[in-house]
C-alpha cells in the first residue's frame, strides 16, 4: 500500500545524526528510535533528542507490529544506568525519555534498572526531567512501585491498539492488564502524570478507538498520543488503512472532549515524539 504524501519523511543524515549514532555506539547503548525504525529519527536526532532503550536489545515478547529483535536476552548490565546518564549529559539533554524491551525473564521485569537510570540522570544533569515508557511488568504492583518511588516526571505505558486486536498484535500482553497498570500508577502516585499511546491503521474502527480513549479517561490518564501505524518491514502486520490528517484532528478533539487533558494526534506522532512539548502542553492545561 503506497504511503500518502503526508507520511513522507526525510532520510537520516546530518552532523548531529551521525554524532549521536557514534555516541550511542561508544557507550554500548540502544535507542528505540533505531530498533523500532521510527520515521522521525532524522528530525529528532538532528535536534539531539533520542529515546534510550534499556535492558538490552532483545525482547521476550513477539508483538506483531514491532521490529525490535526478539529472543533470549543477555544478563542485565548494571552499569547501563550510568552509561545512559553520561550519554544524556554529553547530548546536553534536559528532557530524557527512557523505555525498554520486555524482560519477562526478570522477577521485577527490569524495574530496578529503570529506577537506577532515573537516579543516575538526576545525579548527572541538574534540573533534568525524565519520562519513562515502561512495559506492563506482567501486572506486578511491586515492580511499578519501584519505578514510581524513583519519581519520574511522567509515567508512560502504551496500550498500543484496541482490545479486539490484542491477540493478533500484542501477543503476550493483555489490554486489561495495561489499563490496570495505568490506573494503579494514578492510585499509587497521583502527583505523577500518566500517559499512553495508540497506533491506528491496524484494522480497528473509529468506535473502537473512541472506546479505548474512554477507558483511558476512566483510568485517569493525562496525556495520550495517537499516530499512524507504519509497517517497519515485510514481516510485521500490514497496514489496513491510512488515516487522514483530518481524522487525526477529529480524534484529538474527541479525546480532549471526553476529559483527556492533552491529546497529541497526527500521522507521524509517536509516544516520545516531541515528548517535552507534550508534557508542557499538559501542564499548561492542568494549571489553566
């Protein structure tokens, strides 16, 4: 299926892009920008922003939309938090997004490494803001508590798609478990904003997307991102259809109309795309 004009992006390149690439490789780090083949990598890296992916580069789940490598992960690298903090400092980062692969092989799902990464960033970079995009930790309240006690500025967990498509798109994950994590985060740490993201174009209906938005409102989610699913390679799920910019604008109005404080909705929107601006927009609405 040919991409429409509004989904065309420029190829990666430029001094900042190649400098960040050398920096990541030099510190033995991974980014979801590269592993998930994000269409915004050229723009973000040339603005010296990147989403760090911790806990290695091998995921224990096999989501059918994702190109992050799957397999048996290597042992955890307990120096990783310091490496992330050092790289972020060298980048001059003031707002850092940290995500991870799923680590179902670990009793805490990698939660402690998330917490140590937050702490390392705060030690190295005065005034830094840290957003974490976490897995579901298989529903463990204790793992979630470990992350929340490190006090991230934003707690993000993506619902990704509508409940009907979970068995196809998110094997190993459960829609209700994701909603529960977001709800429990709000209950355990009400001062920390919660965030979630959705892809569209996998075969869902508008009514199903609206249903997810209502569920997120009920779970107390503050920020929602909605973007077009783009097939990263021939082995992932095909695109069922491309949403128009007008449809994304309508979804933004729908979400904010039913009570979500900030909805970032557009063809190339991703969870971490312009994350700092998303958080600022939310806080502006929250204090208005």
